[in-house]
C-alpha cells in the first residue's frame, strides 16, 4: 500500500474523532491513484488505512483493514432482525460510511438486492461486494447496480443514464416491478427507474407513525411518489386520501399500488400538480383535512442553499397548517442533510407562528434502524420528521 501523510495539525478529525473522511486540503501531495493507502500523521503515527480518490474533494475515506467481503457479511449480519421480521421484506443492507463501507448502498427488496456505488473505493470493490452480497444475503436471487447517482460525478465516476444505468452484477435479472410488503401494505418497486434504488425505505418508521394516527381521517399526502403514506393511511382506516405529486409516472405506480391492497370503495383522489400551487388552491377553495403529510424532495443539496430551502419548507408548512381542521395532524419531513434538526424545528415553529396556530409534537421520526448512523459521522443524519397535532 502507498502511504499518504496528513499536513501538520490535521490529524484530529481522523485520529481523535474517528471521522471517516480526509479532505484534499488536509493531505500532503501524493502520487497515489484510486487505491487503498496507509494514512500517517505528520508526526509519523500510523492512523489506519483508507481508499484514496484522486478526483474527489473527499480525498481519502477511511476503511477497516479487513477483506471487503467480511465487511459486507458483518453489515448483513447486523440486519438479522429485519430478515426475521415478517412485517417487511424490504430494507437497507449496507448504509455506506455508517456500515464501514464508504459510498456503498445496498437495499434488499424481497430477494433482490439493488446497490449504488458513489465513491471511487466503492466502485473499485463493487465486484467483490456483489459476490459477497450474493453469498451472505439470505434468499438472494440477484444483485444489481443503479449508476444514475449524481454523487458519482464528484468522484470522477461515470453517471449512468436511462436503461444503461441499470446492470445486473450477480445472479438473476429482477422483474420490472418487484413486489414488497411493509406493515399493512404491499408495494411495487421500480428497481430500474424509481427514485434512489426504487423505494423510500428510510421512511418506514414514519409511515407507521402516520398510519397509527390515520383512523377516520381525511388525508392529504403531498409529494406522494408511489403512494406510501397515503396507502398506509388508507390501510389504517383513513376515510379518504388525496395523493399529490408532480410526476405522472409516480402517480401511475401509486394507482397500481392501490389496486394491490384490495381496499373497498374508491376514496383516493390522484392529483398531478405542483404541491406549492395545490396547497394554495385548497386554501382558496376552503378545503380542509384531518391530516396532511409533507415529504418533499431535498430542497438543500449544500450548506449554501440552506436559507433558500428554509423558505421553501416554511412556505409549504405554513400552507399545510392552514388547511388543518381542529386537532389535525401534520406529518412534516426534511431529507436535506444540510438542514439540521434544530433548524427544521425552528422553521416549522415559525410557520406555526405565522399560521397563528398551536401544535404539540406527538412524534419525531428519523430513518429506521436499517439506516444506522455512525456515531463519528454526523453527516449520516439527513432525515428528520415531526408529527404534530393541532391543539
Ligand atoms: N413520500 C414518498 C417519497 C417522496 S419523494 C414516499 O414515502 O415514498 C418526493 C416526491 O416529490 C417525488 O415523487 C417527486 O416527483 C415529488 N415532487 C418534487 N417536487 C414536487 C412539487 N413541487 N410538487 C409536487 N411533487 C413534487
């Protein structure tokens, strides 16, 4: 292994905090390429090993010095409770830095594994990782990759487009739509073209929280994607659901998903619209709901976009609060990593203040236990949720 050396005084983050990233500015020049390297402090102390990515601002990602297959086996082993849990057959197997496999995401969908490799190291090891997943994941039928992830570009990796972004790495080819079960519902997952690896697995606990409060409610599910929150609400006794999304493809799959549940009656309305405009039109028409779910896409990709994002979050939360009937529930989320939980609380509180309404927090949600966060890697906390009840 080549050696890389940190600049004087730059060892604290890796050595004391055990943070897995070394930024380009912290390293002395090196001729190392995309390869495993040994990392030394300026004073000569060996700090461990990591994968060197010559094209990335995150120049080295620290990794345990163990065979990658062992790291995969360990991550899969930590999900034993999920494999044993009859309530769901879809969950995350490998959560990147948080599972000591930087840049590696692997999600399990009822026997099919879909991966994303977003760092040079992940790309380098992907063959080994796919074989290890095939070997260690119980009931594994095939392992595929989605390469249409923007983050790959920052590492100098190719960003796949369309059909070319999907490749089978091991085992069989999955069907176009994979059927999964989660809680009271079934869903079809488009593993080739769906968002992320196909489904928002990270919102499992939040879907359960929403379901637990939905009995008898008229529900507005904003940013519905393939229907998740709205379907759980229906399954848990909601009287009606409006599913709003700007994507016709997402709503088409949401309709297929509804057909899978065998609900009685037709109490779901599908609205292809921009949520910002739709909320205003509800306000103007005086339409009200018992429950509103706001699960928007990432508004802030970087720290510099946080203030603009905060205005967007405040806008939709304020509008949603105004549509709530007395004692109504607002389930509101932010998946922008750059927006801290504290700031999100403040933004939602400001919206309530502007709406002139009081709320109590009945639950806080985050990504589930299959998306663990390494203690030394606070960047891993990206998803925040507040379930509020009007008082
Ligand atoms: N709640 C979903 C995930 C939401 S992902 C679940 O649990 O599965 C965000 C969704 O917002 C995407 O489906 C995207 O099409 C939609 N979207 C993005 N901007 C939008 C806008 N301005 N108006 C309506 N939908 C939007």
